[in-house]
C-alpha cells in the first residue's frame, strides 16, 4: 500500500468518526484536554477500561477473521456488523482504540469494535470481514499491530463512508 493509499484510508476512517463527534455530550471532550462548559447530561455508556496489567499489546499477533454468522448482530461496542464493517475485536482494549494492522505489505487503521477472538486457537485479534478484505486475509495469519490513537465510540464507528455496490447486491452487480 502506498503512502497515498494509507493516507486516504486513514482520512476515510477519520471522516467516518466525525459524525460521532457532533453527537457527543458537551462534557465528553473535557477528558481529551478540550475546554468545555460542564454538562449535566450523563456520559454515553462505555465498556469498562481494562486493567493496565491485563492489557499487553505486542507488535505482532495471531489474527482470525469473523463475519458471516454475525452479520446483522450488534458488536460489544454497539455497532451493527455488516460485510463492509472495518474493525477488529480484542479482549481487553477499550472500544474505539485505533489499531494500525499490517499484513503482507498492506496496512489499515481500524477501531476496536468487539470483544474476542474466542476461537480457542489462541488468536490475539479477530478482524471483521471488511478489515480482512482490505488486508487480503482469508485464513489465520500473523499480523503486525500498533496502537495509534482512539476515536469516540459510536454506532457509526467502523462503517464505510460509501457502501460498495457488490456488497449491497450480494456479490452481483446492482441494477
């Protein structure tokens, strides 16, 4: 993946997160260093943050991918999983943690959207179908990983900006 493609991928992920920023309560930005007037609205529900001693992220790990049996269902972080959803499941990282994943010369930055993997083979990561497709992963593989930031958790996190036509039509061209 070229630098131009990587930059475009990151910009798409950031653009997908922008609508979520507008939906945040006024006090939500205060934890990121923003100066915001106090709000009496309760913060949106989030999963509890993992204990520091339990969170060990290595620069590489075993990844599987999940999808077909889960499409249409909600992830642990609140998104509805579709074939185009781009994200990753991890057992300990908070929802919205951005992970740069590399495999076979390709890279994509994806948010943590779910808990898992629970395959029983000792995998560290579970890629969504969209993330697996972007990386060219079709089986269990070793990937490179790096935490690169965080995005506010929202129902739109991991959703593509424009749904690919082939996915909407089940693989057949629409029209």
